[in-house]
C-alpha cells in the first residue's frame, strides 16, 4: 500500500491550505465533510469525473485539510478540523460560514412585477 | 483610462477569494495592506518582478480582496476589509492570524540534550 502524503500539523502552510480551499468543487467537498463526517472519496451527487475528484482530494490531503485512510478497497476521508482549528483559529469556521449572520430578510422587492429591484445596499448589522 | 475590474461586494465568490489568498506572495501583499493601509502597487522589499506582482494584484483585485485607484501615474491599492468582513465574517482575521493564541513555547524538538524546560503553563487570561 502506498503511503499517502499527509503533512504533520506543524508543517501546515497557510497559503497551501487557502489554495486547497480556493476551488468550488473542493469547497463543496469541505462542506460535505464538515456536515457528514467521514466520507468515501466518491461521495454521491458530485457531478465531477472520478479522476478529477481524485485530484481534488489529493490537493486537500496534501495541504493537510483532510486525512485519508484506506479500508479494503475504499478510501475514507475525514476533515482534520481540530488540527486546522488549532493552527489557524477560526479559518475553517469562517470558510464554512459559521460566523455569518443569518441572512437578513430579503427586502421585499419593491413594487414587484416591473421595476428592477432597487440596488439594496447589503446592510449587515 | 481603463476601467479596472472590481466586483461588487454582493458578487464576491468565496472560492475566488480563497484562491486569491492562496499564494505566498499574495498573502504577503495582504499582510502589508492590513498593516500599512493604502499602498502603491510596487511596495518596497518585495523580491518579485514587477510584471509578476502586477499579476498578483490583478488576481486580488478581481476577487474583490483589494480596490485600486489610479492617482496620476500611480496605482494605489487598499484592502476591502469592511466588505469582506461583512460578507465572510472572520475570514480575513483568521487569515491574518488575528485569532491565534500567542505561540506556546515550542516544545524541545525530540528528546533534547538536557533537561526540557518545565512547561510553563500559559499565563492566565
């Protein structure tokens, strides 16, 4: 069995972690891992070719975002949340939107039908 | 004067922002902007060719991380901190290490020569 390259937490590199997360497919994988816990490397409902997905998993793993263990013919992936939180406090939480305010009630789109909605200044708190 | 492509805050894309930040040079530019405020697009002491730097600034700007204004022959760059904080709470703070605990005394690497310093319990809050 090939050893899978997985950095030690003390070797985590912020730029590499951000790069790993800076892709829509990898962000979706992150969200699923955060929500579902350990997953196979072929999660359902991802409209991405297996080889592409495999490459995305490699990038996440090599950056230290995920850990992979081999179970028979299956690879199981987990998020290295504790280690990442210790090293880069709040980073994953921010990426996962855990600090976001609940979306403000969408302003009633004015006199509906016709007029284009007035540009609503996104007004957080 | 060419209009510079700068997304509206409501068009910020998390993957694009993370991708923009996922590079050592761009992280360094971010740190300088956060520390120094508005800067020229050729900050001192960056050992990066001007053309490369220009490309890095473009990626930051197009992701919405920075705003550029043209002043005579100079381009001045600022961090769009408020907008990013509103859209992705805590993200920039986490990337800038603002939530990090002070580094604990590094444990002596391996069974060190002499007696390891008594682990100083991290000072009370």
